[in-house]
C-alpha cells in the first residue's frame, strides 16, 4: 500500500503543477518530461513492492508489462518480473504434497532434479522420471504459501485499485482487478489447466499434418500438482538453437501466427497468457506429423478465453478493413467495426488502431501534422517505413493530443476484457517476429492473420446463408448474397496468396544476401551465422 499511496501523491503533485503550464512548445515539452519522470518513479516503486511481496503481486506486474496501451515507462519497468521469480525449496514442496495427496515426490518419481528448470509467479517445474511408467516428466507444483495468502492479497489489491479510482476517477484499473478475481482462482487449480490443454489439443486434431503445434501429454493433475510429458527443446526465439538444428526462423514466426490465429478466429478459444517462456521449439520428434522440421510446444494452459461469435467475426472483419487501402469507405468501415467490437467512438479510434497494429495512427492527431501524412502507411500491407526522426515526431504529436492519458484509461474501461487479451496476443506475435530477426517483414504476419480472418468471415457468411435458406427457401437475394460472399473470399485468397508469395521470395533473397555477406567476412561458419540472424 505504501508504494500505491506514494504513486498517487506523486501523480497528484505532477498534475497540480501542470495547471500552471501553458500550451506553448516549451511547456508541452516540460509536461511530457515531468509525466515520463513520474511514470518511471512510480513504476520503480511498484516494481520493488511487487518483488518483495511476490506471489500474485508478481503476476499482476506481468499483466501490466503486457498491456501495450499503458505508458512505456510502466511496461518496460515491469517486464523483468517475467523472469524474476524465486523458487520454493524442495522440502516445502514435499510438505505440501503430503498434506494434499498423502505422498512425497520420492514415492512417485525417481531422478528428481531439486533445482527447478522453470520458476513462475504461481508455480515451478522440476524434471524427474515417473516411477510407474519410466517416462521423463515435468512436475509442475504450486508455491505452497500461495494458497494461504491468496485471499488476503486479492482483497489488498482490490482495495488499492478502488483507492486509486476514488482519487483519480479517470484512471481506470478496475479491469486489472476483475481479471485477477476471475482468472487467479482458476490458475491456482491445475485440474482446470489440464482441462484447457485437452480442449485446445482437440481443437487442433483436424489439423494434423498441417500444423507444427504440439501440446505436451498430461499424465495426471491435482489441484496443486500436475505431471506432464517432459519436452526437450529451447525457447522459440533462441536463434542459436534454430541455427544448430537447421530451423528456418521465418517459418517459425509464420507458424506461430497461424497457431494463434487459428485459436482466435476459427476456434474462438485462445491461450490468454502467451509469452516467450510458454513457447518451446524442438526438432521434429519421432512420430510427429508437423509439416516442417520442427515442433512448437505450447505450455502453461492456465488461462484461456472463449470468444463470442459476434466479437470473433466482427473483429475479423475489422482486421480485413485495416488490410485495405485507406479511403473514406474503409475508414468508415474500420470505425464501424471498432464500435461493434469495443464500443469505441471516433475520438478513441486512433488509439485502438495503434494498439492493434503496433503502428501510430495519426488520422486525428491534428491538422498541423498533415504534412507528414505521406510518411505513414495507408494499410497494413504498406511496407513504407519511417526513419527514427519521423517516428519521434509522430509519437510526440500523438502525445500532444488533449486528454490522451484519460482517453487511454477510458479505452481500457470500455474495451471488453477478451479484446484486451487478443491485443496482448497480437503484441506477442509482433514481439516474437522481431526477436526472431525475420527477413520477411512484419507485414508477413499481418497477411497470415488476414487469411484466417477471411476464412472466419467466409464461414460466418455460409452459416447465415444456410439459416436464411431454412427460413425463406430459395430466393434471388440469397443467391446474390452467396455470390457476393464467395467473390469476397476468392478475392482475399488470391490477393493474400500473391502477397505472401512475393514476401517469401523477398525474404529468401534477403537471407541469401546475408549468407553471401557472411561468407565474405569469415567463410562458411560466418555465413551460417549471418543467415541465421545471429549478427
């Protein structure tokens, strides 16, 4: 609570001083600098408090780090929490299992590694061999003291959020408390995680031979202990591992986009806690039906979200409108679907579009910046890039918009929590594409998303046409609707297919250029490293 109160006082003081500032360029710069400093001070205080209290507090910090709408000072400061979790001694784990199951680790497993191979805010994972089957397994066990303090911690967090909201009515953090109240009890029961994993695996069953995704087998699960197949592999963004196993990083990035797009747009059921640590890659295992020479193993299934059909399809239509060239009609269409999926009005629309695409929307930043309109992309397929000075000017222009911070928190209050989680997933895809140092350009993953969106819209159109057939029978209007839907899907399939082919050809040329450059610098070894993105 001390960190929260200090942050509240800090913000109050900074905003009080802003009332004395004018709208001059000098005072605008002063305002930006003071806010950035306040963000950073408050975030650092909160970081230390979350690390000290650990448990669910670390989990909260991880969520804050993933919400790209928040100021960068907050998200970047909280990001280390994704890797800074402390292990529970194996003796305490044994005590917990005796209380829960009446047995110790030694009774169930042999060759137990007492040092966990992974530690998260809620649990840790140990490597062992199952005594009954002889299989190499990963044992996921909850931190024992989590259950004891969870209720008190949740009440404390809810109280802190309510306090901030009372003092700053425009600063909307209730979404964070709501998510914690709903998801945390589910995450603390590994039986729920096992159920999520089985359902997700079932959703991909019909794609065997067409996807590289792999869901580790779960041997058994109890409330605070789960035993699953042990996966030998590396983080999906480990470029050295990819090079050593001759795995194409471009294919890895594209497959990740296909996996998550399938979840969101086709299945309507997606992994809601995606980060680099939950994704492992390995060489194609014996018996694997992956179409590539690798498997992507998806871990930690504690958080999943169902997406209502109307949100899923309308968001797909929204994405397709973003792919199209900007015009009066496409802009109107974008704002129409923004209203449908997130109840977003025209004033907040640019912030939503920037959050979805990772690009700054300047359409409403002010007429004084219209001279830079030619620098910004007119669609997600526009490969035009801005230099650092242009990006800095655009960001500054966006930050000058009246009430920007209030608008951001209004957006967080307005947008459905499921849409926030989809945005979080989109951010992961962009982040992974960057960390994999791909040569195909970021628009390549946008194309993959668009292809799944087109399929989702086509499937929805067919469902609506069948429903109309049952209601009214054969009509000319029904034929017209079918032809229109068919032509739209055919157009997208052809257009996206050509664009994908072109980008893949260019990616190969770029990679070949890197290989030749490395060869000139240091022979074949250097050429392989350059082509693998290691330099």
